[in-house]
C-alpha cells in the first residue's frame, strides 16, 4: 500500500476537472525499489533458496517509488497487517526523464 499525501497545489491543466476525470481510471505500474546490483550470469545461475543478494543501499535507507519506471517519491518500508508497504516521505518535484 502506497500512501501519498494530498498535493498542496493543483495539477497544471486541471482547472475544470473534466480533463482530469478522464485519467482517473488509468492503471499505472507502481514499483517500490529497495536497491540494485549487477551480477554476472554465472552468479545468477548459482542462486538458490537462502542465497543473499547484496544491494547498493543500506538496509535503513530510503526506498524509491517509481511510476512506470520514473522516480516520483522516496519513502520507508512499513508493515501493513501482514504485508509490506511504503510510507512516502518525499515527493520528487521533477521526475527523471
């Protein structure tokens, strides 16, 4: 579950709300990324249950929230019932191109 605080400023071009209503049911892919690493194929083929993959971030570091592969926010991992979630702590004003 991703919790996003309400925006303080209106979205550009949404003055009458009718144009924005057309987009409200469009589905987007939302990803919470803990980190990344590069591995040679020989190491990937050796992966088994219990293998550990070291990522490029600290365990206590922020999680990136991407929408359709574009960074839009950063947050922290939280527990929601028996699932994981991300509490948004920062909205990225200018997502990467």
